[in-house]
C-alpha cells in the first residue's frame, strides 16, 4: 500500500477494486479515505481541518461527521511550499475538506500535453476557458449519484494566481439540483475519476489509466425521474406524423443556400424515439459518450460519441480507436444509414424543384455515411463556428454532404462563409429537423449558439426519457 499520509488509523476502508486499472472506489467516513487504483495499490488521504488548508499538519479528528451534507467541491491546496515534487489538493465533501497528496511517482497533477491552441480556437464558442477539471462521480447513498467537477491542479504552478481563485469560486457552486435525494448515511463513495489530459511519463501510467475512465454519460434520465417512460414497444399512435405535419414539411423545408437544405420535421416521432433508444444503448457502453477536451485542456460544451470512426478533437483525425480510453468506435446502426440516404434523396428532390423555379446551382452529391458524430448538448451546451474538414480530401473535394439530425430541445444553428458569429445566418433547428450541407456549402462554417430549454416535444420526452437537452447526429463519408 502506498501511504500518502502518516500513521492515521482509517476507520473506513476501501470498498473493493471492481476491475483492474479502471474502477476507483473511495470511501470516506469520519474523516479518512483510501482509494484503490485497481492495480493493487492503495492511496489514502486524511481529512483536513479547513483552518489549516495548505498546511501539512494533520488534524485527524478536528472535523465532525458529514451527515446530511450535500455540497461537493474541490480546490487546489494553498500555502503548500512543495513545488513540483508533490501535488496536493483539497477536495470538499460537504463541508469537510479532505487533503489529497500524491507522491512524485503517482502525481495527481494535471500535466498539459504541449499542443497548439488551434483546435480550441476552431470551435471557440464551445470551449471552456478554464483548464479542464477532472470529472468525478460521487455516490452519496447507494441510489444517489452526484456529479462534481474535481479540480486537480499542480499547486506549484497555479497557487496564488487569479485563475485558481476563480476556479475555487466556481467549484463551490456545483449544481446538484438534478441529482436526487439527501444523503442517508455519512459514507461517500467516489467512483471513477477521469481526464483526457495526457500525463507526461510512464511513471504516471497508473494515474493516467485511473483518470481516463469515466462512467459514460446517459442521455436518458433515470427511470424514477421520468414522468411517463414507455420502454416497451407499445404502439406509439401519437408519434406518427399527422397529415398536417406532412403538409408542414412541404411548407417549411427549404434550400438555405446553394448546397444546404433544411428538411423540417422530417424524422417522425417514432423514428426519433428509436434513435434516442439506440444512441442511449450505445452511449452507455464502451466507446460511448464522454466530454471531449482540446489539447489546451479546454472542454467542448457537449457530450460526444463517434460511430464508425472516432474523431479526435486533439489531433483532428479519424481513427478506429479513440485515444481517450482505447475503445473502438461502435458501428453505425444500419437503420441510421438508411435514414440518411433517404434524407439525401428527399433533399435532392427539393433542390431539383427549387432549381426549376429559381435556377439556383444547388448540386447536392449523394454519399454513404461511414462516420456518425453524436453530440448531446445539455441546455447550456453550444458549439462554436467551425468547418467539418477532417474527412478525406476526396470526400471534401467532391463536396459529399454532412447530414445532421436534430432531436430533443430546439437549438439555434448558425452558418456563414467565414468564422464570425456576428451577422451569421441563423435557423432554429427543432426536433426531427434535418440539415444537409454539401456541394458548394460543404465547407460552410456552422455552430450552435444556444439550446432552448423545455422546447422538445412532450411526447418525445415522455416516451423516450431523453434528458433536457439536444441530441444531434452528424453523418459523413470519410
Ligand atoms: O449540433 C449541430 O447541429 C452541429 C454539430 C456539428 O456541427 C458537428 O458535430 O460537427
Ligand atoms: Fe460540424
């Protein structure tokens, strides 16, 4: 066992190692914690008196039990004079600060891999200006899962800077509103920390593996929090498009600009529910949703998973396996591919009709998707103006279209010839809408400026259990 503090008897104990190198379980009770890294090593921490923050002194019994506490936060430790060699942080569990220290062999610090700022600028609206905090699932009672963002800074680098102070303030405002009930006992289990930030050397490997695994994001709410979730394949009569809805499709679908088509209310409610269920099923499995980071540590404001091939926001490359955890990209379900081909066919028909009337050059090539990037935006999610330009040179040269399905809450979609959100054209994408941009518009800058809360069709939410937010699938051919 690797001790990080000195001879403090621990009343609580490590729960268990669930799988090698992946699961991290950490029990905290009455001031002591231990953590298993899944490789047989254990770390332990001690609770620290708030008044001694940053001090290396031990206050093993100065803080009472944390019954009923519901706040979770963390911060880098101040006042620590150990630059470089040791990292430490104080993690707040309720009102109980817990001092975490690491040895040089197993640093907890957030080493940033050297890299360009380019990618972050590329999607600048969508990134967080803070360095990436770790994500941490904290379970306070067996049935309650809470999410916090757990900061992990190299105290030597960040201590005393304004950034840290801001960060501390931010972390104390962790939002637990959606996370269920009051804790019923004093034990807190911390499960799975992760980061996609690279650790510098092989000595950090255990920590790297430990931090890179996170519980995948579930796009659906837990069953008990849904109003009316019909999991079974009960008839969804109210989900079929009505005659009026079909009329609406014809009225509102349009060519937005040469090569760019909007198909309004195109995906039926039944199909949307099926897509949500499929994405949810894949999304909670290996290769499922995660929150990606750029090389500079800035986070995208969305959850992402890639099907067919994985797109890496750091390298801007497509690969079979993703670097963040080595998972292979799951396959694209066949029904998704068929829906995309149908949409392209219908968009081409629309373009032809438009051509007869207006003589626009609206050529829209067809394509067979082998990549699907699935994004889930919570209601605060967004995505900066960017081009989709990481597909093969041939695909881009031919202008093979990107086909984008929107499901759930509506969102404002911006597009323009260059990256400037002011003055960009805007269109509201609603649940069931499809946007296709290819041909002349293949390299259009586009992004999501905002998601409209509570705008998803009620029947969709009730039947699928989709959480508040927007699911978007963009299909491409590499
Ligand atoms: O969410 C959207 O509508 C756009 C997504 C997008 O542009 C992308 O994933 O590249
Ligand atoms: Fe895009």
